[in-house]
């Protein structure tokens, strides 16, 4: 059996359940019947496979279990957040009564002990939720403690802290297959790189968000990372693609409306017009590529931004002088036209797929 991740095991489980349901329906409608020998072989194989997945991974075998799992994920996140803030306020409550040496020891030991406990718990089966609670608590404690160490020793704030936090979050994410920590690590990496680019552009690092173009290199790097092969972490490429699109389209959207904050020393109207064209063109291209390549996260995200770009432009053109009932009528008609275009493109793809099958 090839090596599976928790995500691929869940996918395979869903496929087995769908296959069993369809096979039963075909039998009920007298379309197809397996022989007794074939039926026993398939059932035995599936039972062995599912039992193996149950031992190795915390999979959901029904819709009810999936709903419970979603609730457990939310509860685990809230638990980690609550415990992290509890630790923070506990430190602040008694912090002043400790000597500096004691403070340093506590700040070093707290994330170290939590990290050891996280890695130890990750070795056991069916403990993923508890492991991720500890991992989030470990990361938050690491961030808070590093900040407090900087205050104790009066270290000048710098963007280098972002890359340290990013590295720690990414290490935990890859060790524990935790997408939330992967997203946190990507965010801190984006802050670090954009702050460095802002410094290279002549600004103070803490003002990196004042120039949205600082995030374009981040989007490009994440875009290339999304096409790396992740044999174990099968959904990490999707996370990279989501953040790549967000770090590209959000700055473009901002610059298309506020060209004065661009690095480009050109006319503001020209800058806004340029980024509006870029926004429309790249979102349309991303929709096409996402549909052609079967990347739903790309097509869906690009579709959202295409509509935002369109409605923002319509608002800038017509809101101030056009009667509101006509404005919203145009909004409705434009949404209908987008639906027609997408449906037509879907039919073209369907025809091409059927032609290949034939």
C-alpha cells in the first residue's frame, strides 16, 4: 500500500462510501449485479483498507462524523486561543514580581516544554485535535515570549522577528500536517519579505503596508511553491495558491482605487487605470486556467475578485449620478451576463471532455 496522508485517507474513504452507495443503487434498479465472489472480495478489501485508515488516521466515515469533526476543529482552535491568552495574562499578572533571570528561564522553558509535549502527543493515534491545540499554544507562546525577551533586553524591533516566527510556524506545520499553522507561517513570511522590500525602497520597515506593491514578490514566490510536489501534505499546495492569489489581487484592488500610494511616479489616474486593467485581465486569466486545470481554488478566488473589480468600477462610474434603481438593475444584469458566459464556457469544456472520451 502506498503511503497515505490524513487528507488522502479521507478522500479514499469518501470514494469508497460513494462507490458502495452507487453499487447498491445499481443493484436495486437491476442494472448491474456483482457475483457473490466479487462482492465478498470487494467488501473484504474495503473493510481492511478502512480499518487500516481508522488505526492510522482520524477519518470521518459519514456526514454526521464530518459535521462533528468541523465542530471539533472550531472547538480546538478556540481552546488553543483561550489557553494562549490565559498564559499571556497569567504572565502579566505575576511578571513584575520575578527577577530578570527567572523571567528569562520561564520564557525559554515555556515554549520548549510545550513543543516537547506536542511532538510526544503527535506520536499517538487519534490525537490530532489535541496535538493541534498544543501546537497552536506552542506557537503563540513562542511569539509572545520572543517579544517579551526583546523588551527585557531592550532589543530594537526589526522585521527579522517575522522570519523567525514564520520558520517556527512552518516547521510545526510540516511536522504535524497543520494547514492553519502553514497559513500563519505564510503570513509572517509575507510580512517579513514585504517589510524588507519596503526598506530597500527607502521606507521604514514598520510602514511596509503603505505600499501594496511590496506584496507582489510574496505572491510570486508562493505561486511557484504551490506547484511543488507534496507527497505527505496533499493540501498544502492549495493553501499556497490561495495566499498567492490573495497577496496579488488585494494589492491590485487597492492600487486600482488609490493610485497615489504606488511606487510608480506617474499620474494617479493612469496608475489606477493600469491596475484596473491588470485586475480584470489577470482575474479572467486565472478563471480560465483554474477551470482548464481543475484548480477550483484558483477559479473560485479569481471569480470573486473579477466581480469585485467589476462592481467597484461600476460604483466609481455611476453611483454618484445614476438613480439607484438603475444602478442595481445594471448590477443584476451584469451578474446575469457573467453567469451566461461561465455556463457557455462550461459547456465548451464539457464538449471537449466528451470528445476526448469518444
